[in-house]
């Protein structure tokens, strides 16, 4: 593109995080006749349109529609956006199908909107961006793209009274799009899909309109429907902005009439073309964005808070208080703390009284009591502040209260139950260790922090971290030692398990290529040696646009045999305790956008032999054939998981198979990733499901994890939610751990070891680290029956102490029955753990079921005063039930 010197940007202020750098915009103006409804001043553009690498392939269709609108507009290159001023001086900005935004760009967009700008967007806007970017976009747009719909759907007016601007006959017809999820009470559905529950198709706020389809693509919508909606939305926003006709402060003064060229795709090989379409790697730290959208509550924002949000804020404070009280109770009765109290020596009589009191359940310091009381007062007053429109003060008080409560978690006392405490030990940390001695220091820290399971990155981008006889090349960053052999030795010396974490179908990594200083487009050593094993998208790219990894052809029998042989080498030559499959899927796709993957030579040949049709000729609009193609690809992954499972069982019954998976809704996941892990679980192919439920706040984490933790579709497989430590405050991470402990889960997995800091190490060492007076704890996937009795013993200690201290309001006529049944269950579980048999398992399951059925009756009065704690106890009983089912499968006691 040629830069236009007339388009200058004034440097009028500092960016909120850094000084704005002066950048010239490259923009494209098309001058056509204005329409009366949105007539602008002479020679002034009506709106701006953002061009990005994602919509480049759709740009011809977008341009034809724009030019027929009869409006004057400018095109802005997304790649050059650095400041709010760069968005232009128009009052309406259109983002057609823009899926990748950087933190800097979305912050600039928010700043531009706060000055009076209006946003129109279409498709899964920002869906490929970082989590914090997506969260801020949700706030700006009042909604987000949930998932794509199967086939075309009729768009129709909303069930509620539709706004007049969105109620024109030409705006309704059949479209291929997706469901929009309103994320704010100020959001309004302007149109809905004629599908079950009438999900939203168009969502609006005062300053935004989001259309739930890819505007400008013939596969999604017609020329007429697209233009009807865009014209109506522009007219709506210009009308509502008519009282403020001044240009947005600091905006671009002029608009070029130079036609913008498409981004340079480069020349040469297919890999060069793909690489040119990749977004530029981000260099700004992620915490810049987190400061803006931290925990979904912006402290100085006076944006209105609706009733639903107010209730959520109140509930989260109440839940946090309950998590702290639940953690206090667990810490107070934990045998390690009791043992420590016995052997410790007080410095004074006052210290002795405090120490003895602190070992008792329900003990809280005056400061903690005051903090909890203050928190409840803040929660109670939130509606009053909102009624007075003191939104910023409500947010500030909420954040301050949460921070205060976090400090009162009992992080100086042991409280963890018998659970899976896993961590991903990443390649970078292994490489930096440099030797077995250096790696020993890493394992020392993990052992000190109570970690009992290590997912050790063994295969990354087709490079083994050990000298392999199967793989063509070892990772060149490893010299003079064998990290896998050292890792197994170090883990077992410290009583920890080591599971080999392997990349399955991801064959290479452009970012890793940069680290080892090879051609960025190098597909990895395996694909380089066997190019026929490569997979492709529907455009012939091995790496989908916007992504960084080529994938293998999952249907290729030679590739599958190679991977099985490689994995067998790992579990045969090294005494690993298990195998974890990562990238056990296809790369991300979006069929509604015409972005699909899986067209390797073997896959195409096999599918054509089955159906008589080359899948490359199939369109998502061909519903039946497309479903067959989706099923075919999904089955390639399903069958490979079964093959790996069978191989492991043959190599050793002790080997555990786990999978790192995405927690997307089932049908969306199948369409976008062909990853159907519910099937693997129900068949009994896998032992552990580790969903990557990464979130920056506990409420969001719960929304991601709880549906899967509570699922009844996973057979006897154990579920272990993943927590991402990067940019997560230490106490926030601990809060997420405590939530998991209060849910029916068997443990957690932390990503990753490189994010362990000294403060987090101290917290983990105190709350779950190894202590001498406590016997070695069982690990749920290794000793399920022993774990069940250990977890039940913890419940028993809590109930008995509360009864002794008259803190469990159970009627006297019931207390005797409750105590008797506690002992009945304890005896059944103890006998099973001591000498497992089919008869004892049947007895334990029946006894536990009877206890669970009566528990809610016994706890009727307790529920009135403390429903959270009763639910926690029910969840822990459910965890024990799942451990029995898992143990039944693993021990073959049927």
C-alpha cells in the first residue's frame, strides 16, 4: 500500500499504558451517492471499515456490498492501529469478520467508543484473540459469538418488541450463522434464529450492533440481506449520534482516496503464503490488558450495572466467604495441623492460647471476622449504590472487598485432601534446567509444594526430548543428557508420578522453529521426511490462516503406526507412569466461514471410497454429506485414542492415559475440532480428562469447569480441571483451587511449571506440601479405594467436631442415626480399601448410596443456615462415589 501523507494523526495525549507512537493510516475511500437517512457533511465519509488478514479472502464480496450501499466510507488497515485516534473521525466503525485483535487495538477501540464512537461488527469478532481481549470486546459489544449453527436458519424479529429500525421485511430470510450470547442486561436481541429456544442472531446496545453471521460472504448470506442490515444499523447509530456532530477528539483529520491493496501474500511455496497470513506475534505484556479488564470489573468505570450483574456481584462475594469458611473448617481438622500443634513449643501463654484455638474448627481471628462482616455489608449495600447510580464506587468496593477476603484464606495451614495435584512441566523449563542437577532443583520445588503428578513434555513439534530410535531427530536444544530418564528418576525418588506429555497430531510449530533457528516454514522433522503424511485445509494450506502449527493427516495409516511405535518406545524404555495426549484433535476451523481442515491424501481417498465423493468438493450447505465428512474426521481421532489405549493396556495395566482437551460445548467442539472426548470417556479408553478451563477469575472458571465436573456422560473417567497460572495472582489461583475442592472433582492440573513463583511455592508448601507426621497420601487415579476412605475420613472429622461443639444443628432424635450411619459407611469403605473384592465393592457402593439418600434429610436445618457447606459435603460424597466407579473399572472387580 502507498502511504497517504494527507492522512495525519495528532499526538494529543498519552496512551493509557505507553506513549502513543505516531503512525500514518493507510485508508481507502470510496465516494458514492449518499442516502437521505444517513447524509453526512459534504465530502465526509459516513463510516469506516476495518480490513484485516482474516477478512482478506472475503474482501471482494465485502467490497461489492459496500460499494452498492450508496454511502461514503473509508477502509482502515487493522495492522496499523496503534491508538484510539487511528480509528478515524467517523462516528461509526464496521468490523466485518475480524477475529484477531491485539490488546493495544482493543484498548484503543474502547477509548474510541468512550468518546462517542459506535461499533458494528459481524461474525465471531475477536474469537481468535487472547482471553482478556475477548472479555473486553464482550463488554464493548454487550454479547459474543457462542457457536455456529448447523445449516442455514431463518432469521426473524425478536420475540420481544423489535426496535422499529430492525423490523423491515427485507431484513429477514435464511442465513448461515451462529448463536450470539448476550453478556449484559443492556443488550437487546434485535433479531433471533428460528431454531430451538430462538437464540439471538443480532444483538445491540446503545453504541454497538453485532450481527451473528459473516457479513459479505455468499456462503453465509445474500447480498440483499447483508446490505439491509448494515444500512439499517448505520442509520440507527448516526441517528442516535446526531446530537453530537463534532468530530471525535484526536481522530484522523483526513481520508485518503487511494485504493488500499490487499496485504501482501508473498510468493513462493505454500508455506510462505500461509506464514504471511499469520498475525504478527504480540510483544506487549498480557498484563497491560488485564489491568483494563481485570476480573471483569473495571474499578473506575461508571458504566451502569444492571440487576443481574448486581446479583452476580453479591453472590460471588457470598461464595468467596463460604469458600474461606469451608477452607477454615478443612484446615482446622486436618491431622497434620493437629500433629504440628502437639509438637510445637509456644513462646508465651498468649501465643499458646491462640495456637490451640487456631487448631479448632470454626476458629477465626478478629481480623477475619471483621473482614467477613464487612464483606457481607458491602454485598448487602451493592443494590443501594446501584440505585444511586454510584456504579464506580460499587465496583471499587467489590474489588477491595474481594482482595481483603483473599488475604484470609488459611494459607499457612495444611488443608488439602487426598487429590491429584498435577503440573505440566514444559519444554522451556526442562531446557533451562540444562542437566539432571538443574532438573532436580525443579523437582525439589514441585515436591515441596505437594505436587504428586508431573505431565513431562516429552514430544514437542515432533521432536522427542530424549534420544529416540523411532523419531528422526531429537530436540536440538538438548545436549549431553537425557531429560526423560532424569525426570523419571527424580520424580520416583520424591514419591511423584511422571506421565509423558506428547503432542499427537500437531506436527510442527513456527514459534519453535524460531527458537532453534530454522526456517519458520519448516514443517518439523517427521513431515519433512514424510510429506505424504501432511494434512491440509480447504485452500491447500498445511497451516490454517492465523495459526502456527501444521498437522498430520489423522487418517494416514503409516502416520498412525509411527505414532503408536513412538509412544510404545516411551512407555517401554522408560518407567513412566502414564501418557498424556495433547493436540489430540484437528486444528481450529469454522465451517460457516468456509474454513475447514482435514484434506490429507489418505483422508480424501478413504472418504471417497466410502461415499464416492471427494470431500474437497463438499460444502457445509450440503448438510447430509457434510455431517458424514465431520463424522469421518471425528472417528479418525476417536479410533486413534482407542488404539493408544489398547497399546498401553498391553504394555502395562499400571499405565494411566490422560488427555488435555478443550472445554467447548460438545457439538461446537465436534464441528470445530473433531474432538469428542465424551466418547473416549464412556468407552473407558482414558483414565483422566484434563479440560483446559483457563480463566482469570473464579466465577468464570466455575462457569467453564462445573458443567463438566457435574456431567453424567463421562462414565467412570476422572475429571481434573486445568488452571492457567500465567498472569493469575497467587491468591486468585488458590481461590480456584479451593473451588475445585468444594466441587465433585478429583484434583487439578496447573499450567505450567514455568509460572511457579516463590510466593506460590510458599502457599502450596503450607497448604498441601509434604509433612513428616502425615503418612503418604494415596493418589486418586492410582489408589482410588484408598483415596475414597481418606476423603471420607476428612468428612467424618468435620462432622464429628461440629457435633461435639454444637455447631451442627441436627435434632437430637436424628443425631444418633446420623452418627451410626457415619460409622457404617466408614467400615464399608475401610474394608474395601484394605482388601478389595467384588463383594466388598458392592457393599460399599450400596452403603454410600443409602447414606447419600438420607443426607439431605439429616441436613435439612443445616441447609437453612449454611447451604454452601452442605452442598460441599454432598459434592465430596459424590467424589467418593466416582472414585468407587473408577476403581471398579481399573481393578476389574466386576
